[in-house]
């Protein structure tokens, strides 16, 4: 007989595990649209461990069935509150492609079949709790789905402006952003029977508008007026997404959505403490028993070095959720985690990924951002270039990587997270040394970059580096790979049908890829409008919300697919050209070059 799997080191998921802890009723129950993976990569695990470290008993319900009460009632009712999240991805993105087709697989679902997370998961889970627990303790919603949908927002699935998810979920409070400070304050307040209506980093509903808060155009005003929506979004985007931002309110019918100022960011020391909590870096045995969880292959033996991203890519939701300021862990904290990892039985010697939202933003940033007074007239990085006030962190990263390579038991460290190559080119002091170290030691077959496009008219709307910057980096990378005799190549992400992009622009990318990248991208995705991003506002409004520039967007499924197929056709043409070359007529690859057909 095999011994029963040890569940005592995970947050409890069953009544038996609660009884083993001498608990008859948990303080908090967290409900998630993902399998419970006990890792700092997963928001539910982070919130659960942070609450546990503060003395609360926390239990988890993962992917509860909507058809029966068995899952949602299994642990009873919590003493303080329910914490509800759709999971690591907005459920609309997790369940539907950009063309609206159902996604068949899910990396965060046991067995990989995408049949356990409902559409509008946050709302559905709140309804599920209310169905079986009348007049229950407060419902607290959070995670990326709640963050992105906290104000009136464009929803692709309905092709309409929806009101704040707080109203549709009928929850008591919404936590936006990463949430540790806000959730702890909610728990402390409820334990001490104090009000939770004025906590930083949250949204609540009220019968009256608060004094001293700024007003956003009402839901009714923006629901059918694209111009009004664009103006509302611009106000929100310019002033609500950084430390020091003011409070807002937005009227929804007879009630007011109160958007309190952001909670304080974690300090570096606090982030170190979070990553020092007793994560198991594995899925709970109850979830693993239901089948393979593919996300584990990426998460296990990977290390997060920092939070946040100041890239301000127009289509990206990271800034809305994690913020623009970089919070980096200390080197000692990262070294300690890798030492512990290397000491575990079965460790292969390989760190699969060392990074964050953007790997080479570790230890970098801007004092204005950290003070909560970012520039209103320019981006830190993007199409216009790199702000001269930005402090680069490549020197610290070079030191960190060297120290990690020297650890006993560590054979290889890969950086699988994307990098910002414009940062490397702009850092005249340490940029090339960082890239040389990457090429020599830390690329597993290919280095991922994300030019997303090559037409400068589209790149400007995306706020991505110009095509000339991409071409310059590709040349430098090939030269370094050849010099280091490394047979590694570039790979890149491309977005088709982004606002402003046409089929002709995609044809331009095919020519650019052949002449400058010297490979045809494999990873092409169709732009997906996600709530609360600049690109989504462009898509809905027909204008850039910050500049007022008129922007055309491809909205037909046929047109979107045609843009993606343009690159696919370019790849097939390239393969056919290579196959049809006569013997001896094939171009010779330079020794050590990442050039590939």
C-alpha cells in the first residue's frame, strides 16, 4: 500500500484536514477558479499564506461545481469572510479565444480539459455562495478579474459597457491590485467587529458620494456614449494607477462605486517575507488526484524576482493590476529560495525561470514612480524611447546570476520570462554585459522578445519600441550568439489585429521578419480586448483615449483571422522556398548563428 499523501503542509481543502488542525470552522474560505497550487505564482496561495502567517485559519475551495452544493458547502461557513477569485486569468480570456471560440484546454485545471471554470467566474461563485449561505459573512472579491473590472468597463463577450463587477457579483467589497495589505486589514477589522468600508486598495458601494473624492463619469453616461467612455477611461488611467493616487467615485444608478486610494505597496523586505512563507511549490494532493495540472511544469522550480512593470504597453493588464512600480526581492531572499530548492529531493539542478512580468526590470525603476508622482507627459519606456531618469538594474542582475550559478546543486538557470531589449540597448554601462551573460548561460534554446509588430504606426499605438530598435537588437543578439558559439535563436510574440493594424501591416511584418529578424515568428495571437487597458478603449471608442487620435480597428472575425493567416502564409512560403532550393544552393548558416529557416 502507498502511504496517504501529506496534506498537513498545504492550506486545508477538506473537513478532515480542518479536524487534523483542531479547527471546526475556518476564519476565511478562499474560492478559486484554478486548481490550488501552493506557490507564490498563484494569487489565492499568496493571500492564504499571508493570512495564515497573521494567525488566521484559511481553507481553500478550488473550482467548485455550480450544479450541486457539495463543493461549496463542504467546509461550512467561515467566521470572517469568503474570498472569491476567478483565478490567475480573467475567465473571459481563460474560456474564449479572441474570436470567441471556446478554449478546449486549461493549464490550471486538473486533467487539462477546460470544463471547470464558468464564464464570469467571480459573479458565478458569489451567486453560488449566496444560494447556499443566506445572510452570510461578507463576500470579498479580488484577483485579476475583479481588478480589471472594478469600474465601468468594455466587455468583449457582450460587446457592451458593463457596470462594475462589484454590483453584478453582489459582493460586499472588492480588493484591487495584489491585495496583501487590504486583505489583512479586512480580516483584522472583521475580527474586531469594525467597519470595512474605508480600506485603501478596495472598492465598495455607498448611497452617497464621498467628500474630497474625484468623480468619474457615471455608468449611465458612458454606457452608450463612446466619447464619454474614452474621457472617463483617460481620467482613470492617468491618475488612478499609481501610488499616491486620489480616491474616485462613479455613480451606478442610485448607488455610488467608491474607489479608495491604492493600498501601500509592499516594501522589498515585505516581499521577501511573502516569498519566505512555507509554500509547497506543488498542487494540493486533492487537486493532483484529478489529473495532470500543466501549469506545474512552468511554476515548479521557477523563481519570481520582482513585481510590477513600467512598460505601459497599451494592450497589457499588468499595470492595472500589479502597478507600474518595480518591487524587487533582495538578492539574499532569492539566493535562500534557490538554496532550499536545490536541497530538495528530486531537484534536477535546473531553474526553469528566473524573472517577473519583465525579467530585466529587476532592481530598476524610477524615484518618481516610487514616490507616487509619475510623469504625466511621457512613458518610462516605449515608442518614444527610454526616459533618462530611469535607473537600470542590469548590473545587479549580472551579480545575482553569477551568485546563483555558483550555488552547489544548481546546474542551469534559464530566463524564460520575456525581456525588454530596448532597456538592454539603452543601458550603456551594463546592458551588453547582461546580454552576454544571458547568451552564454541563461537561454534555453531561444530568447523570447515581444516586438508585437513592426509597423511604426501600430507600434506607436501599442507603445512598443520602434522597428529600428528591434532590428538593432536582433543584429546584436546574432553577433553575440556567434561570438559565444551558442546555437540559440530569437523567438518573438506578435499581435495581429491590434487597433490600427491592417492586413497590409501584417504583410509588412513578413518582410521585416525575413530581412531583419531572419526568422518567421511562430507565436502569433489575435488581439483580445481585455477590460481597463488603453488598447481596449481604442477598440471600443475608435479613438486613442489619451490623445484623441482616431484609430481604426478590425472587428470582423474574418478580418482578424486574415491578419493572423498572413504570418502563417509567410512561414509556409519560407519553408517551401528552403525545400525547393537546389542541392548546394542553400545559404550557409554562419557558425554559431541563431539564424534559422
